[in-house]
């Protein structure tokens, strides 16, 4: 089993998890990017993250931090 928390996770599943966990408004305050602020959607965000490496890394880091915090509570 991989120790990488991103192993087997698609960008779409990560984004859906974060939207369900934080909501678009909180995501926009945590990561200041327009695809979370202006008319946000999963599809438009996926297009942006697939083209923009630095933004994808921020989303992945937030996902890892969120998962780690949830695991600490268990």
C-alpha cells in the first residue's frame, strides 16, 4: 500500500472532496484563485488545474493537510 495520500486519487475526486468539506467560499479564502471565486464549478476548476501546475500543487497540499487533520482526530 502506498504512503502517498494522493496515490489513486484523481484531481476531480480531490476537488469534489474539498468542495464538499469547505464549500466554494471557504476554498476561495484558503486558496486565492479566480476559479474558486468567479462562478466556480468542478469542470472549470479542473481545466484550470490541469494547465496550471502551481495551483494544482496548492489544491493537493490543502487536500493532504485536510486528510491529515481528519486522521489526527480519529
